[in-house]
C-alpha cells in the first residue's frame, strides 16, 4: 500500500493558490490525486473567466473528469487550500470523490464552519480531513486581502 503524504500534496495545492494570488484572484488552489499521483490542478479563476462558478474546486473537478473520461472521480483524493463552500462541496459529492483534504477552515463560506451542512443527509460519503497546513493557507489569504486594502 502506498503511503500518502498529505502535507506534500497540500503544499502543491498552495502553489496553485499562489497562482491565483498572482492574477488577482482570491488565493485558493486545488488538486486531484489518483493512485498517489496528481491528475489535475486548478485555482480560482472567477474574475479572469467572468464565471462565478470558477472556484478552484470546480476548475479542478472539470479537468479531472476530462482526464479520467468520467464524471465520477471514484478513488480520487481531493486537496483544496480552504474549506469548500456549499457549491463546491456539492460538486465534490456529485463527483463521488473518495476523500477531501482541506487547509484552512472558513467562517465566511465554509460548508460546515459557516453553513453547518449536515453530512448525514449526503447521498455519498467521503472521508474528510481539515486543517492540513491551515496556517499557510490563512497567511496567504491574509496577505491577499491586506494587499487589497
């Protein structure tokens, strides 16, 4: 069985978040891992694409589905630097990802922290791990919003 280095993959998601930062997007990055290999990456593109659904998670899911040739991402681990919003957690559920790993909790948009979504009602169960390299994600977000002010 392969050992999964969640911190290493989260560091790679943070690289994606920095790409968003550099183009003036809220710095959120994501990636899909299948068989311990990255198959898709993405970052926020809402402003640049004029698309309110172009969150890092949605961008990455779309790419991964094309690569896998399936709208289901069975056995995929999904990494994102910030707790997903309700739209994104719904997309992850519908894509049937096996595991969600996220960085910072979000008291503004987080599906659980802010909206208290009841995962017992979901039609798909996935393993969820939060707080991985949380301080790195928070620092990047803080620096981004500080730059805006």
